């Protein structure tokens, strides 16, 4: 899904909020998203100047499995009821043509609530013995 300022297939109308100092928050129900399935919410810095096959100029740090254009990406959520991961994927500065040639695919700046040390492995998962019980809807809030 693309968010745009107008109802046109024009990359200049893409919605590009400045998140610095802002907050993204949402409610999510992952109770039916089990192993082998991932619910993903992410944002990428589009349009890519080298993607002529998509009118919106899609890009990401995965490079369509090493074939597509690169651009910075922020994963708000990659999750199921057993795991939750959030990561910022930065890219090196683009060249004079606006092309990115190298991005952090692994997401060195990331968070996974399973590793929250004070919860001793009971921070996130299905059941009432977890701080975040993924059998129930829960609220996610990210401050920038």
C-alpha cells in the first residue's frame, strides 16, 4: 500500500512525513499470525530514481533479492505472535544521480522485545504469563 497526497499514480504525490520528534502508534492483533507467517509494516524513502518498472518508484534495503533499487527503510514491525522485530536500515549517501549503492540490510539499529533483559524471556508471546500477551490485541508506540 502506498500513502499519497492525491489519487494519482505519480511518485511526486507520495506522503513523506517528517517523523523526527514525532510518534507512530497503532493497535495490532497478531493472535492469528503464527509461525511461518509475518505481519510487516514498514516505510521506505521513495521514489527510487532507477526504478522505471513501477510508477511510484518502489525501493527498499532488500533490493528485491539483489535485483531492485535501494533506498533507506524503517521496519516499524515484522511480527507474529511469537516474535516482534523493529529496525532502522540506513544507506550510505546516494551518488550524484541519487542512486544508493549500499544499505544496511541487517538493521544494526534494531529492537526485539524477546531480548528485554528485565523480563527474563517473558516479555512477548502467546499467553497471560507474558508482559505482552499476543493472544490479545496490543498497542505499539514508537517515538522518534
